[in-house]
C-alpha cells in the first residue's frame, strides 16, 4: 500500500444535461469550463500523479446550485460563474489548500 494517495486532490465537474427542462450544469457550459480548469492545472504544473486530477461527472444531484464542482478528499462543493471563479478555486484550493468560502455551497 502506497504511503501517499495517487492524486493529492480529485476534482469532479458535473457536466450532466437534463432533457426534461429542469436545471442542469450543462446549461452553464460546464464541459468547456472543465476543459479550462484542466488546461489551467496543466499550465501550473499541478496535474497528474501526486497532484490534481480534474474529471467530469454525471449528475452530482445539486443541480439547483449549479454549475457545481466538488474537490476531494476534502469534500468541498463549489458553484462558479466564470473562468475567474475557477482561477480562484484552482489557485486558492488546489495550489494552496485554502477553501474559497465565497464560492462554497
């Protein structure tokens, strides 16, 4: 058993689309925003083994708060509006380990 986890943090972006007209994260361009965050993590050199993994997820069942992203192992849930919000989550939480209270849900 390894002493450290494979990833220090695992980030899940809900990219679910609902066809019934109910709120969903895909309505907020969550797939593109996930790609943005993934690219930013690579650019900062924090992605990969021992660092951060950014994944997509199906419905995380918090659609009314969307778009949503959750960071593990802390289990911190965020909602975001734009790339600036994601930059703050990446810089503060993923790089420095500080929860971004204003975006937390």
